[in-house]
C-alpha cells in the first residue's frame, strides 16, 4: 500500500504539471483530491489496514495529499497568469489612435491677458473695481484734472453720446468713482473697455485697459517703481529690463511712462521697437493733488499712485499678434489659437 | 517735432554722441522717437567749381562742363541743367559716389561723350524738392571739400515727441535749455543787432485789443521797404531739416523764429491792412474770411480774430488770411507777436478743424516774455536778409499781465513723495539749472519763481517732478508698498463673472470679444422688436454701422456667425459676456446690463474616429443655459414665447421667480437669410445681473440615507402634445414623501405607439430615511401615480 501511495504521488504530480488550462487542472483536482478522488479513496481504505500500519500510512497519504494540493495551487498561479496574458493580448488597443478629448473651449486672448495681469495685483492685495462705459465728462476728464479745452484732450479722441456724456476714453474715471465712495486706504485694479475715435492698422475704436490705484499714507514713487517692476518681471520674465521715463498725464504728478526691453529682439533693436530696443507698455505716476481735491481727500495726509496698462498692446506683444484688428474680429481661426 | 542736431549745436555745446544725447533726453521726458540721418546714404560728393561750359556736339539739351574738384585734372561732366555759369560752385558727385535711394555714379558716355561724374541738384541730394537746376553753393567754399558736411547733410534729425504740458520744448531754444540743464551748460541766445529808423512805429500803425481776456498781450512792429527774395541756404537748410518748405525770406523768417524760439509770429502785408492798423477782437456772428490755405471759413462769436479797421485778417494764433498775405510784391510788413489765451485757441482750432504749428504752441501756453525777443529777432533777420527799415519801437499792448508763479518746495515733502532722500542742495540746484529763480528760503523749504516759459508749473508737486526728473527716474529708489485694503468691496460680482467665463470655456465654449457698437439696421435684420431700437446713439460715430451701442447681443452674435460661415467655419459654440445698453429717460447715463450671449451651430463635437456626428439642437443650447443656472444655484422655467429672432415652437423665455432673465431659441429662417447663413443656428441671451445678485446660499449637508432605495420604472403612452415637465410634476406631486427622484430615460414615438402619441419612460426612486420600504408601500405609491396620470393625461400604461 505504501508503494501504491508513492506511485500515486508521482502520477498525480506529473498530471498536474501537464495540465494546460484551468479546466484540466480542476479535473485533476477532482480526480485526486475530490470527494471521490484517489487520495480520499486511500484514506478511506485505511480502515482495512492494521492498526500498527494505519498511522504510518495515514501520515504518508496526508503528505501526498498536501503535496498534490500545493502542486495544484502552484500550477493554478501559472495558468492564471497565462490566462491573464492571453486576455490582455486580445484586448490590446492601437495606442496611436487619438484619444477622446473633452471638447475644448478657448478664452478670448484679451481676457486671458487681463486675468493674468489681475492675478499679479491680487497677490499684492489689490481688489477689482468697475465703472460704466458711458461716462460723464466730469468723471472722464474734469475730475481727473483735464478741464475743457485742455490740450491733453487732444490725445483722447472722444466719442460723444450727448454734450457732457462720452464713451470713456480710459479706465481712469473709475479712480474717482472709487475715491468718492470711501476714504483711504484704497487699492484697486480696474479692467475694462475704453473707446477712442481712432481706427487704423494699430488702433481699434474699442480697446482694453487695466487701471491701478493705490492711495494711503506714505505711498511713494519708489513704491510705484517697485510694484510695476515686480509686475513686469512676473508677466514678461525676470530678465526683462524696465525703465521709467518722465512723461505727462494731467491726473498724476510726477508722471512716468514705463518701457520694457523689446520682447522680440531683447533690446538689440528691431522693427517692432523701431530700433530703440524698448517698448512702451504703460503710463503711471503719483496721483495729482488736484484729483484728491475732487475726491475730498486730505492732500497732505495721503499720497498714492495710479497706472494704466494697455491690455491689447500687451496681448499683441506676448502672443506676437501682428494687427490689433484680429483682436475684435473674432475669426474662429484666430480665437482658437489661444 | 523734428530737431536738427547741427542747428541745436548753435544754442548749446554738445559733446556726446547723438545716440547718447537721444537717450539722455528721453530719460528726461523729452522722448526721441526716432533718429534720422538724411545724408547717411551719401558719399563722395565734393565741392566743385565749374571752369567751362561747352555745347554737346550731338545733343541740344546737354552741355559738357569742366569742373575742378581740387585734383590735378578737372573732371569732364555732361550735364542737362541750365542754371549754372562758369565760376559757380556746385556739389559734384565723382565716379563711385553714392546718392540717396542707393543711386551710384558710374563712368559713362552720354551721346558719345564721356562723363566723369555728376553735378547735383538739391533733390538729388535729398534736400527738398528743387530739381529745376543745379544746387549753386553760396560764397567760395574750399574746392574738394566734402559737400555733405558743407551742406549739413551729415546732420542728425531727432523726431521728438512733446507732451502736452511742455509747449516750451517745441523749439530749438527749449530743447537747448533742457540739454544745458542736464549737462550744466549755458544756452546761447542769438544777439540782436538791428538798427531802428527814426520813424516811430506808432506813427505808422496802431494796435487795439478789444478782448483782452482772449488776448492778454499783442506786440507789433512795422518794417518798411523789405525786399522779398529767397532765403539764404543756411536758413532753407534749417527749415527743411524741420520738415518745412522754404517760401520767401519774410515768411521763412517767421517760421525760422518760430522753430528757434517757439513763439509763433505772423507777417501781414502792411499795405493790405485797412487803415494800416490792427484790431484784436472777437469775430462778428457769421463773419467770413479766407485763410491762407484757401478755405473760406465762417467764424463764430467766441473766436478771436486779428482784424484791420474793417475785416478780419487772421484767425488769431491759428492762421493768417489770404487778403493780407505777404507775396512777391510786398513792400511793407506788419509783424505780429502775441500771447493768446490757450483754451480759446484750442477751442477755435477744434471748431475750425484747423491745427497749425502756431495753434499747437499757443494752446499749450506761450511765453509772454519770449514774444518780445521773438519779434525783435525776426525784425533783425528781416533787416539782415531783406533790407527792412525797422520803424522805431514796439507797439506793445499788454492789458492783462500774465502772472509769474511762485511755488514753495518743502524738501521733506519731496523726499516723502518720491521715496528717495535727495539732499536739499541737490533739489535746489535742479530747479536753478532749469531756470527757476529762488525768491526766498528757510530751513525746510524754498520758494521759487517759475520761468515765464513754464506755464505748467503751479504746484509743489510740479517742482518735485522737476527735481525727480533731473535726478533721474532710474536713480530713484525701488520698494514694494504695504498694501492696506479698503473695507469696502467695489465690484462684488466680478470674481463670479470671471469664474463663469472659465467654466463656460471648460465646458467647451469659445469666448468671443466684440465691439459694443451696433446700429438700428442690425437690430431690424435680427427681427428684434421696436424696444431694442431704443439705443444709445453716438454723436460722432466712425460709421453708420457703428452708430449706436448695442441693445442686445444677438445681432453681434449673428454678424459673427455670418463672418465665420463666410470664412469656411461650419461649427461654432461660442459665448460672450459683456454689456448691453439702454437709454434711460432723463438720465445722462444709460442702463448698462451685463449679458451672456451664446451661439451654437454645426456639430456637437469635433470629428472623431470612434463616434458618430450629430448636429446641435435646441436641447444642446438649453442644457448649456441650465448649466449656467446651476452655476448660479438658480432654477428657472422655460416658457414658449414669440420672440422676433426665433422660430416659433423653438423659442423660449427664461423666467426665475417672476423675472425674465433671458431668451433662447432657434434662429428663424428669415433672420438666417438676412445674415446669409444657410445652416441652423441656436442663440441664447441671458441677463446676468439678476443671477449675480440673486444671492447664493452655501449648500447644506443632507444625511446620507442608511436604508436602501426602492427603484421602479414607469412607461406611459400619452398624447404627443403633453409637455413632459407637466407629466413629471404630476408624478412628483402624487408620489408621496418617499419619492425622492424621477428621471426621464426615454421618449419614444413610432410603432407600436399609435400616431399622435408618445411613450414616456421614467425611473422613480423611493427611499426613506427611517427604514427599508416594503414592496407594498412602494406599489401603493406607484398605483396612485398611475391613477393620476390616467385621469389627468389619459395616459395608458405600457
């Protein structure tokens, strides 16, 4: 009987090793370990042997059973792995086919640039303010120290709705609208549409600005320089050169224009910068005390700065857009590029 | 303004390169926009002297000259000009010389005779338009000298941009003052050496100022027996460099002195002035005069004119009149130098649409003292260049003295404002160098008298700017402010709008950004009703198509769709967030409403290898509107409505509470036709203000149900006209408190559903928060629903 048990071990192990799929393996399991299987048969037959032999044979039979069981488990792992491989192979896809992308929309480049500008000033602690497109001359000009018949009005070719009412020529009227509402501190940025009677290859009758205004005690021109230099470095890159040049705006004094090193030629001189190496991107200055008088602010106690960025120009520079006309034509072949 | 560097050097020493000077001036606020070198292309043009002129044997129109350029042998040059004679000095381009326009002189034969160069006209050297003959040089310049240097063609021209506050910069002396201040040099003002005759000017003419509010100062001079002739070459060169055309010595001198001093002058023909006298007065209503440009101009009562005893002879400070113009027959001249009120000049200049060198300077504020120097300088030149006898004395009427401004500068305030410690002495020195005069000072401040040419200076900050400017903006400190924020929120909904914009983009819509202009015709074409024709109208629109501000976004969206269809784009899913405007009776400013416009056309998705194509329909647009409402946490109902732009039956008004917040629908065929679009288009317009201000509550947590739901499907056949929303409402209303969700999962028409009917399939979810529902409970609720549907909608169970 002992021989019989040993023989069974080798036959069984051989058979298990030969199984080629999970079904055959299951058959083998049933054949040897099942309720009517050969090992079960032997264990049952132990009642026939002598009590002396029974434990020895029983132990031997159990060992064989465990060995077969282990072999089956091992074989199952192998066969499982093979089966998975086959399944995977049959499910393989053409990795080169394009995926199903969610349909992509595009934000208009003007708003992308405006948002990027605003984000930088939000971090510094500015909040957004807004005002109407149709403005009174009081807010658009007079309260900004641009009286009627002031030559500065020449550079503001103005659309009139009726006498005294205009399409705002800049976002600066919002300065006064904000200052009228509250005493300092005030720290706002004002994005918005502005209008001028000017339409050619480099002018659009409607365009966009972002205005900034900071009024508090002790705000200095050095702060203005620092703020705008930080802005330029964040927006155009830290290697961009910045220069402040004296200029004139009726509502700021001292006033400055800010140039950055040409983004096309890096300051070497090219067509875009008219060989100067510099590009003008904004106007700024310390708020003129006459403006504070209109706002009812204490001109001794408070100082502050204001600046105005041309969003269109900045968008055109950043994205190398050749003509301002593209911006508002809304040709899908343009809009979808950004 | 064009500034000739050679000319500028007559007033101030300049010992740095043109580029460096341009940079320094730019950093001082006098922006040099471009640097031009008119003679840069010219080489090898020398001073030559014509020795002989012989006829060309084979050509009537040509002559053969021998010209000495200081070399051993004179050059033989064939020439077509006629104005020269032997002994004349002319600019001579030798073989290999280069002229403007890339023109190179070669050795060549002209009708068989060799020509070894070319003698040049003014035009050939890029010096103006004169091509009637050779440019004959004045005097006896050294033979063989570089004609380019002699003629000033080595000059550098700065294109200068002058800010509106600095009229004083618009002249050579003004620029020279700035250069002098920057480099610590002195300005050389040309000395006046004229001699006056014994005849008093007051015996020949008089000046009466009727309206001193518009003309605070008027100075006249009478010059007798002038010889009108061309101006000398040096003066022509200056005028050409400045971009002007020489005319005759008298006119040129007034222009020259204007460019030199910044002070506009006007020369009248003395004999053409009625009673030979001047009256400065407002125009009479409807008075007409012809200005020098030949235009007949009707004057208004608030315009100032320079009249003689009867007629206006000039629009004051802007342009002279044709009747008293100096011409070749002029013998006697009345010269004017005045100070006009800037605002008046600007107003008149705008009303007449006439901007001149003079008006631009007067409207920025002239220098009332320079008026005296300028008229004397001009008289001096007219004597030297035109032999004028200068009548004795100025006719100087100065009824309204222009005040000299005194301004105090507190050193500490200066440093506080600019955030940089500039020593007191440096502050004072900057102002003194700029021509300010210190009138008094104490420990902490000094008071300065502003130069008469600086009408822009009236406040302390003006002085601070001067200090900062001369100190150099680049040298000022840099710091970051501690930004303190106001407690007030100025644009509470702005962030939400930006968020909405991003969400719409994320959902696959592309943003467009249109001009807000519109016109009544577009409103009509869109089929919008008369209320939309009530628009904000511009008084000075760029064109008829942009005559108003938009009252709706729909016309603009349609125009844009039309544009894109015309350019081969078939699929569009676009939106715009922006204002629409509506006039408000009795108010200056219109109502400005923030709108969201959406337009869909073409396919729902981009083409993909795995999915079928589908065209957009009403529900694509409605879904997008619903997503927007979800974004704002708002519910709305969509009611059928007749709305001009839309096709009936696919046209809805969107209502929240009892407020109309917009419209959506399918564009009606006639509107499509009007915009030349041959495909289906869906458009929605939503008013965002009520949604933004609607107040959105934070979502409140609902306990997650502990007991399983009980799910049931229900399919009923009803008349096709039954609105599904009504059906679903009835299901909700009759499902009891445990009915938590009703979802529509199918609508079916066609076999076996009878014609005129539709099958509506709903899935219902019942759930209780307290226990597991029994089948009996759920069934009971279902039975009640079915009974209701049967009675209310004649529904049949499928």
